């Protein structure tokens, strides 16, 4: 339960906190651009000092290339359950097409425009505002470890390794990640599965050099056609054999978007038939992101290549898919021809239906913040960090999405609507209350939350200064 007076007090400070957020958004913490390294570090320092000024114990843990992980441990009474809250403070490059300066946040018609407004500074900061509200107006009923990453937009290198020592020391009751969007109707979402991801390059080499099609066409093997055959083989044999992601049996059933809704999102692109949302979220898919064959006009080339992106059902192992693909391709190449598959990065999918108590807490919180329950969805995408957290802490994270629907994460004019942001703070305030045990607040009466099935925090669950510099 959340004391109404606490919500009211938090709302009175909203304008000031919005100013804070704008200040943070003005720091161009683009992890993919080496020239922005100092800004990434500056955004980390900003986050560290904001939390430290409000009583959190903060530690900045270096990873490669200076994209530090900022840890903030917010105090709670002894025996309070521990919650891990994940977000990232790095952002995508600005890119072209903005109608305003991407790192000069502006508000137009109740919408905040800036790179990172939704993905993910705005969402992470909503949780931080909620923590501040509890901290200043009573006692936070849960111990919260905020893990803020600075390399999410470049695939989270080094994050897995950084999580390992944390997972040994902390045993959270829940992991909360807000880095997704609300649904088209504006309801907050709970994402219950993600697909896996594999990138690879398919190469065909028939030997020799380019030839004239009039002189040798029909006599030589054409690498473009072999490549086309190889791609169709993967589409028709490999992808169907991967099966589909599981249909969830426990908890709320995820909502499927209709074909019309998906077609609208596809914005003029031809689509592949019926049952589109299931195709996107439960089944594998092969996409060709780039093709290369020939170059000089009229000649038959000797080599061809395709860059492919394979999305995998949640339970499929990417390494196994590479082996299966190579086995299929082995039988394809005509004599004297080499067909090879070079695998790049692979990420396993994730099933993330939180346990019943966490679902109840999330529903209670969304009712308070947004006046409606969350909508359950599956995602066709892949956030590597979510899988890393699930494996490290051994539980299904709560992927609670607050971002503005169609808020242009990664595109121009990234946006966060202020009513949504405000509701996200209220929701987080209520979620912290719902996940906590009985709490004493400055508003009198003890409040009770989810007392049952709460693991005590292991003793020594603190950020020891010995294994990292406290900046
Ligand atoms: Zn993000």
C-alpha cells in the first residue's frame, strides 16, 4: 500500500525533478561514439552524485572503454527484501531528421523531446524519483540496488562479467527493468518473452575471377544463384525446424496484436501473411540485411555474400543454430564451390513471466499510477542485458514498460509524454510500496505490503568499498 500523502508530496516536486531530468538528457552520453566518451563518463557522474545526494551508497565500477556501471544502494530497514532496478544511461547516436536539437531537451504540448527521453534515462529517472519520494517522506520499505549501465546501446559488453560478483553478494526478491514502451492504447506493458538473436555472414566463393556471361555463362557456377539457394534453404529448412516459443501457461496471457495493427506499424511494407504478431514474437525469422555480388557491369562475379540476422524462439540456443545451419549448407555447394557461414554475435532469448506475487504487485502499482492494469506482451526483439540479469540472479525479471507508445526510441524526435512519465513515477512509488514489507512512514499508520515469500537480505549485502573505487 502506498500512502496517498507520499504520492502527493512526490507530485509537488515533479517540476523540479523534470528540470533534473532535462539536465541529465543534455549530456550526450552516446556509447557508440568514441568522441563522446567524456560525455558518457559525465552522465555516469551526474547519476552517481544525484543518488549520493539522496542518501544512496554509490559505487562506480569501470568496464571497458570507460562506460562505467553506476551502482546505487538505497538503504532500508534490516530484513527488508532486496529489489534490483536496472536501467541504462547511455543513448543512441542522435542521427538525422530531428526537428529540435537532440541534446537540448524541449517540451512541446506536454511532450519532452530529447535523445534518451524514453530510452532509457526518462524511465530510469522515474524510478529514481520514486526512491527519493520514499526516502524523504519515510523509510524505503525495500532495499534497492540500482544498476545503471553505460553500454546497453552497444550490446552490453562487459556487463555479464560485472554482474557475476554482484550476483554472489545480492539475492534480490525481484529484478525490475523499465526499458520498453507502453502499448498503443497507453497502458504500461509487461514483456514476458524476448526472442534470441544471431548475426552471421553467408559467403559463396566459386574460385577464379569475374567472367563474361556470353563466353562462359551456363558453364560456370554463379555465386549469386548459389547464395539465393542457400538463403532459401535456411528460410525453408532451418527456421521452421526451430519450432516456436512456448505458450505461457502461468499468469496472464500475453495480448496479441492484430494483423491490422502490425501492418500499420510496418508502414507500407508488404507483409508475410496472417498471424503476424506470433510470427514476430514466437517464431524464428531470417532477415537479409545486406547483399553483395559483382559490381562491375555485365560480369559474372566469383564471390557473393549476404549479411543475415536470425531471430530465434525464446528457448533456442544460438550456438546450436549455427551448427544446424552449417550442416544444411554442407550439402548445397556444387563441386569446386565454397559456401561458408561466419557467425557473429549470438544472444539467447528470454522467458520472463514474473512470479505471481510480483505480478500482483505490478498490477496494484499500475492501477495507482496509470489507473489500469498492465498489458502483457511478447517482444520480437532482444535486450541482451535482460537475459544476463535473469541468468545472473536466477529469476524472471519484471520488464515493466513506461515509454511513450511510438516514442521514436533510436529515431529522430525521441519523445516521452509528461503525463506518462508522471504516471510512471507514481507507479514506481506504488510498486516499491507493494513489494515492501510493513513500513513506517512519516504519515503514521504502518502499511503492509507483500510480506509473504520475501527472502531476507543476506548479511553483508552492502557495497564494499574494497573491490572498487567509490567516486
Ligand atoms: Zn534502452
